[in-house]
């Protein structure tokens, strides 16, 4: 239950901080992108998410199992989060095309980690609870996710503001 809440917190915080970082003016440490460009970048992220959930995850789960995928996602997500701020350096030293490819690569890492993490942890939660309490356990998981979803944007926005 706590793992599901933690994954949710990280995902919502990243989702909140991404457009802030991309839209903040370059002189303030952001990427200075316009809303159209940010929207196109996030569209790519959405398409990637759909492909991960519908195509990639089922195959990986059959081959490796939910526990291995949950462990893998707990390693992959921090890597994506760690490298995201370095996109600013890519922006300053590379062409626009290279920057867009690197943004999408970072999104692929994050989407892969979060999508397999959420799904795998929920499968593990469902498989670990006896049938008589599965509703209670799912309710607790969803409550943890809702709580962290409410808190994460405020935390991410505050941390982003302090980083400027």
C-alpha cells in the first residue's frame, strides 16, 4: 500500500514539475518553451504511456512477473527523475532536434518506470491480500494514492520554486 502511494507521489510530482521546468524562462533556470511545444512534448509522453500499458507491460509481465517489474521500476524511475534537469544542458549545447529526442527519451524512461511500477504494485497488492479483505486493501491503496496525489503538486511546486 505504501509503495503504491510512493509511486503515485513521485508520478504526480514529476507530472507537476515537468511543465513548470519547461515553461520557466531560461534566465530563471528553466527551458523557456512555449505552451505549444510543451503540449507536443507531453503528447509524445501520452502516446508512449498508451503503448507501454497496452503493448509492452503485458509481454514483460508474462516473461518476468510483477515482482521483478516492480523492483525494476523502483530503479528506473529515479534514473529518469535524476536526468530530467540535465535537459537544460542539452538545450544549451545541442540542436532543437537533439533536445526534443532527449526529452522524449527521458519521458520514455519515466513512463516505462511509472507504468510498470503502478501496474505491478497493484497486482502484487491484489495477489497478497486474502479474498475476504481484498476490498479493504484496495481501498487503502487508493486512499494512499489519493492522499499523495493531493500533496504531491504542492510539494513539487514548492521545491521547484525554491530551486530557482
